C-alpha cells in the first residue's frame, strides 16, 4: 500500500511538472532504514515513534515562473 501511494504521488508530480513550474519530491524511508536506532518498532499500535524514525513522503509543485535572460551571442571559442 505504501508503494502504491508513493507511485501515485510520483506519477502525479511528473504529469503536472510539464505544465507547472517546478516539482519537488521527498521521502525519508532510506534515512529511516539506515538509522540503527529505528530497527525496533513500537510494541503496540498507537505508541509514539521517535521523530527521526517517522517515515514520510510527499511532494510539492510550485507554479512560480522565473524568467532569466538567455545569451545567444557567440563566445570567443564558438565558430
């Protein structure tokens, strides 16, 4: 279920990235897996989990458009 949600978020972000400004995706699963303190899980459902061991993923899309001038002049080494 977690993989399907992640895949849906990635697909949506990629689909909208072409028509929107920029998109950003974040995922903390790799950091949690690498942390040895997160190896043990709470014994009972509803027990609090350490902040460093929370698995989160998500994304954001920014529609802000930045215009930057493009220099089309030939440089010294261009022929």
